[in-house]
């Protein structure tokens, strides 16, 4: 975990891990966005279809 986070000191990693379980469980991974289709905005000057 220390190497993954890029920490040189284990104390820093321990601080993050102590807080991490609840926070990580609620946080969406940016990688999850790769599998979702992009939302497209309507072109300027055109209305979105209802």
C-alpha cells in the first residue's frame, strides 16, 4: 500500500489507512468512468429534444 500511494514513510501511509476504509468505500474510482458512455451536451444554438 505504501508503494501504491507513493509514500516514503510508513507513518504517512498509516495515517491514510486509518481514515481510508469509510472514505474509500464512498469514493467512485475514475476508472469506473471508462465504462460509462459520455454525456453529450447539445450543440450551441440548438435545443435538446424533449
